[in-house]
C-alpha cells in the first residue's frame, strides 16, 4: 500500500479580534484586587487550586469565576469553608467579555491540560497580566517572565506567589501585559489569520 504524504503542512492557530479585545480605557488597579477565570467549572480546569491559592493571597483579593459546570457547588462550598472571596457570575455573553477582562487585575488559567486556549488569547489581547499553569498548551502562548507567569498546577502556593507578585508590583504586570498584547497582535490577530487561510485555500484551488 502506498501512502502519499503532503509536501507542505500549514498550521493556522486560534485567533482573536484584537480590535474588540483590547485594553480598557483608563485602566487602573482595583482595591481589593480582582482575579479572573473564564471557562468551564470542571475538574480539568483545576479551580480548586485557585480557591486554595486565594487563601494565601493577601489584601482581601476576590476571585471571579465566569462560566458554568458540574463543580460549581463544590467550588462554592470550598470558598465558604476557606473564607475566601469568590464570585460566581455564571455564563457571560461573549459580547460582554471585553468589559469583564477590563474590570480585573489578573487573569488565571490553572488547567492541568490545555490545547490552544482562546480565553488566554483574549485576556492577553485585553492587556490583562496572565498567570497560567505550566502545561503544553499554555506554554505555547505564555513565556514565563516575558508575556506572563507560569506556575506548577499541582502547587497552589506557587500560584499564590505568582498572584502576589502581580498584585504587589503593578509595573511588572504592565510590562508583561504590554509585551503579551504586542505578541498577540503580531501572531494571533484574527483578521490576519483569516486572510492567511483564504490565501492558502486559493493556492490549493490553483493547484500550487
């Protein structure tokens, strides 16, 4: 049996509309700090580690967990028992997400595993400093100390330390966020990716 292999492979990643997902005008730090997660409330997202980490973070910081899922009741119970401030606003309309990102100080993605997370692209495009678990999908977007901070997903104290760094050093957060947005514009702008895909389709149709 003969197998024909492609002479050329093109990978087009997820993209984000960087004109809609952009830094909020007049962005300023919140007191107390607000820490955001957006996504499914399920086991693989490792949100228990985030709630545990909130117990170590000073300054009465509040975690905002946007989304729905089977672990909501368990996470609410954990937050009550740990006496940490956690909000559960439920699912938010996609059109409102830029404002949600703009109203927070740090975005967290604590997952044990990720593919190419769209929410991380959105947060970075919005100029929100990001803390992400050190897994392959997140590492494809976040360079530790350059475009965000990476932490061991099995170590809630490590996550808390990363959150504390960004809360206590707004200048660091601003530098990471500015570099992250520039990289998103350069590599993951949705309009540029769509144009690239159209160009590839035309090449295939032309037989090149």
